[in-house]
C-alpha cells in the first residue's frame, strides 16, 4: 500500500463530558474509497466534520489528522482555508439546506473557483459549464441561472457534487450524500460519484448507514459503533466473514422473513373506488382555480381481512396522501368503504365511532408523540374518547397491556416521550394505535426514520401483532426491503396513479412495468436502469 | 378484578412534585438574569405592601380596645353611637372620639393616619402643602388648636410626600393608587389573555375562511383609534373600575391573537395532532390539550409587557380625566395635579418616579421571562 493520503490517529472528540469518538485511527490511500458505517449516534458524521475542522467550537479534539503529512488539527485558519474546498472537499446530506437559496447555480460554483483558482468570471463560467456537464445535468447552459428551489433533489445533489469537484480535490468527504434522495435518484448519484472518482483518481471518505451502498461503492470499510471503530477491512471479506459481534448484528439486521399467508376467501375490509385528492392551484387577484395538483388521482383498491397491502413509490407519488384520505384525515372524492360502512361524506362526529377500528402509525416517532404528555396519557387518550366508561384502573390496565404487547415495560407509562430512543418511541406510537384494538391500521413509513437494526425489530413486531390479532394493514413505504418482508399485495404508485397492482411475490419476482423494475434495481442492487424521465417533475 | 388490574391499581401514578426538567432550566435561566430576578422581588414586595395599604395609611385605627371590647375599625364600620357620638360612620380622627377612646382603652394606628380621601383640616396653609419634613415643627403644628402642645400634632399626621390641592395625603394616595393600577393591570391582562388566546386558537386551528374573516375584522378593529373612542365612551358611560376594564378590554385582547394564531397554524400540522385526529379526539380537546402548551411560551413571554401596557393606558386615561371616578386614588390623577401645579414639585416628582420605577421593574421582569423561555437558552 502506498503512503496514505489521509491518516487519522487516536482521534478523540469530546463535547463537554461526553465522548463522541474514542481513539479513532484509519488511513485512506490515494484513489481509494473508504466507507464509515454505523447507526445514528455512532460518531461517523462528527468524524467527517472533524477532518476539515468544521465542528462547533464546543468540541475538544485530541489526536492527529494528517493530510499529506500536514496535521490539520494544529493548522492555522489560513492553512485550513487553503485545504478546504481545494484539496479536500465535502458533500452534505441535505441538498436543499446545503446550497444557499438566494444564489444561482453559477454563482455558487463560481465562488469556489474564484477563491481557490482566482478564475475570472468568463473562465469560471466555462469551467462551471464543464463541471455541470460532467455531473450529468441536462442542458447545463440553461441551468446556470437557476436557483436551488428550481432544481429537483437529485439535481441539487449533482450541483453540490459539481461544487465539491470544482478544484479537483484529492479527497472527497461524502456525508450520507444520498440519504435524502429517492432510491432511483440515489442509484444515479452513486453511479456518478463512482465514475467521477475513477476519472479524477481521487480518494473518497464515504459516510453511510446503508450496507447496500457500502457493498456497491467502497473498497474498504470501517464499522463504527458508540464512537469506536470495531472492525476494518476490505469490503468483500468483511461482509462475508464478519469478525466483530456488532458487524454480524448489523449484517443480520436487514428486514427478513415473509408475510404470513392469507385466506383468499376472507371478507373485504377496505374497498376504495376512484379515490381522488386534488389540490387546487390558485392564481391571480381573485384566486381563481387554474388547475389541480393531482396528489391521488383515481385509485381503486381493496384489502381483505388479515392481509397487508404494500404501497410503494417515490417521494411525491401520493402514497402518504392516499393513506390520509382513506382515514378521512384530509378531504377527498370517491367511494371509501371500511368494514362495510360507507365513510365518505360522514361528518366528523359520525366518523368518531369508526375511528377506534381504523388507526394510523406515523413515520416520525419524534413528531407523532406530544412532547408534553406522559406515555400513559398519550396511549390512554384514545381510550378516553372511545371507552369513556372505563374506570381509571381499567384504563391503566389496558395501557399496561398495550405496552407489554409492543415490548415495553409497564413503568414506561409514567415517563415522557423524550426519555425514549427512536425505536422505543415508535413502539409507543404503535401501542397508541393498538390499545383501541383496531381492525385496520395504516402504517405510514413506520420504519424509515429508524436505524436498520431497529427497523427489523419493528417489522417483526408488526408481523407478530398482525398474526395475534388478525389485523389488516396498509403499509406505505419507499423502502422495498421492508415492504417485501410484510406485504401480501402490492401497489406501485407514481404521480398519484397506480402503475402496477398485484400479489407482492409476483411483482417482486417479475415486475411488469419499466418503472417498477427501475425501482427494484435501484433498491436491491443500487443499479441504474433507464426508465423514462425518472427525475420527478420539478414544480415551477 | 384480575391480578394485573389489581397491580395496576396498586401502583399510584407518581405525581411529580417538582417542575419538569425543562421548566427547571427555564427557572434557572430566569434567575440567571439578575436584574429581572431582583426586579421581580422588588415588585412583589411593593405589590404585597400596597395590598396591605389599609395597615400603612388609614384614617381609622387597626385595632381599638374600648371599654374592654376589642374592635377592628379597619375592617368593620362601627356607628359613632358606639363611642358616644351620633354619626352613622365613625370619624376616628375627630378629637371627641379620640379622647373618648383614649379615656376608655387604647387604639393601634397605622404609621400614617390618613387614607387616600382623608382631608387634613389642620394644614398650615391652603393649597398643596409641601412634605412636612421640609418645615419646622412649629409651622407644621401652627393650625392645630393648641399648636405644638396639641395631642394630634405628632408624626402620625406627618405628610411624608406632602398633600395635593385638596389637602389629601400624597403618600396615602400613592399606596392606594399603586395597588389599584396593578390590580387593574393584572385583571385586564388576565381577561385579554384569555380572550386573545381563544380567538387566536380558533383562527389558527380552523384556518381557511374563519381565519381570513377574523383577520380582516381584527385589522379593521385595530385601525380604530382606541384612545379617542375610549374618551368618547367614558364621557357617555359613568366610569367605574369594571366599566373601564370592559372598555379597555375591547381593544387590548388583540395583542395576543397574532402570536397564538401563528403557533396554532404551525402546530396543527404536527404529526401528533394528526394522530389525535385519527384517534377521534374532539377539536376543542386537541386545541387545549395538545396545541395550547405550544402557544403558552409565547403568551407568557408577552404577559409582563401587556401588564405594563395596561397600567400605562389606565394612567393616561386618568391623566386626561377620563379614568376612574373622581376621588379614587390614581397615579394618572396625581400626574395631572403635578402638571397643573408646578409650584408643588412633590406631586409631579412622586407621580413620575412611581410610574417610572414600576414600568422599569415590569420591563426588566418581562425581559427575564423572555430569556427564560428562549429555546436557544433553555434547550441547550
């Protein structure tokens, strides 16, 4: 192995009394891709930020960060500025918030060129065009004067990459560059990064929590947990023969299992015909409706008892809106029959008796629990509405039972949501839905805010609850791996319409539409298959 | 009853006697603002002291022992016949009554023997009289029947801050005036907060047409020049404490609507609100159990400023002569007298310093409350 480009030795980062990382050491050789893998809180992002000294002043660092034999920890601000954006550059997770919203694309990229290469406006413009072309932005000339909000998520991340590559750095630090993107766009961006890296011969420090991406893109991998690197090695051997218990745990954590078999003669629980959710676009002085955004556009579906209907699609495909409309949380048009009751057109009050039978679990366990209520009040709230005759002791007993069902101790009910981890909070949210003994539950991306190992546990819990109580699920997700583990039936949505509909096993085995196959290739193999215009249409 | 339920019943939900960690941090932040912390204590001390104004400045004794009977003139109106007189209400400052009481027992007087409407009949000269400590003992007692030898020529009849043009003691009027200003301000703040929070909550939560119409209404309402309207109304309706409160309330409730509405607009899209809606919880319960706590921070931060604003409004109405009914102790009336009688600077100076100090204390407290609820400080 040649002399390392970046060499980190005994790096310890402290915030006050707590250690974010402890005695980290790793090397990156020129042209190599090193992946740092770990779950949230493992200290991987802090490590990435520490290389360019971008941490807040409250962080105390000790150890050595040698870049081309220069210790960046002791470098002066002037020396650091010469390195930042020039020799080492960085891509961040959120492409929307890491581009300045009031500057055009040309100005943002031109700034980097002007600072480090002193290019004049004309030369900078030519170089910017070259870079935009290299990162695969169609018609770069017309995009020069665009603002970040006029670009799609994928295009924004491409602009970020163009900025990072503007000075042909020796090392690119990518901090979860594709986490905020849809799977198909993620696959495109990763492919782009890989090919650019080969062309420019740069090294890459790639931070991610997604093992699929690591397999695809990295040469070597460092597995991090609780601020320490527990295992380092080339990707293939490490994955096939993991040594450390945590690595094995992480590899085993991907959602597994198959959905329970269903009875094809079971009665239909949910029946929806021609469901539409159109948001009017209003223009002009009189706010006349000039058109509609068709979030959900003529959906038909039916779900039998004990079945799980998976709804997949990329962001903006209308899948969450469909779930909300089904529960009448937002106004819609079309027929909705739940448990034999026509619910479209019922008043809010007339809906209330049915609400106990149809529940929902939300995506974000941090947002879906009221921070000011204790857990027993959160779970007991539905009981107070639907079973007001329960005595306090009976209600408490039901809350305890619901907590036990989701694997939480009874004492948890006296605490507040902020005292729990993300996975535990999602269990509380599930308990809140389950305590009413519903027949039909809409699960709106219940696992996507969670770490992989916790995702698997939540999937197991949901499947277990379904078998025990004969529940019917509608499982909304963009994560095909999770859907494969739970869904019997599958709907693929795009731009508010159903692209493909059928038994999940059949669709996973032989997708009929191009869009579905592109989605699956991106999700399972991080590969790009051309489907017509995969970038979602840009709102103008 | 099953085992499990018995167990559940056995474990009483522990009621947390102390504040939640977040509120503890807020309390610490409040204390850390030393200026606001001291202002709070000084203000509370002044307010508590003036709440007991009857025990500091009064024209009747607190306690009287008369022919072996214990009487409480500060609280009970005894007819004069009790002491051998003939009026319906006893005038304890009267020499006849005083000598009768001292012959048959004793009287415990507050340090200042004047109430806010007691007219001192033994003033050395007419018009506003300067503070007694600015004159000699002989001058102070010059109008008493027996001059310096008079039993009533004592420190209890001193006018520490002088008198106004009708011979009423300024210190007594100041104490009672401070009390009525603060009580008025607190009541007005309380009622306008309740109305403002409810109105803001309804607008923010329901949005749409409700919000649109209500907002336009408020815009029109706030564009009415409130002070002039108040002048007109109070010249038609005889002003009293509650009438004035009602009139001022007409305009002061809008102060909080904007921020509460904004908090509700933001909050109604939270996922836990959607979760509560999916549970079938009623709108009012959602508003008050889930959303109101979010708006409370903004409301509480604003309250000290609304309080100081209310006090200022009352004072300015009093200054213009459209405030509390004539004869009531009021800071605005004191200021008006000071303005009309520049030869008596103790009137204007007393009024000015009282209002300036009260406003300063309230604003300092308000700043400390704002710091305490600042999320950048309390969450860090």
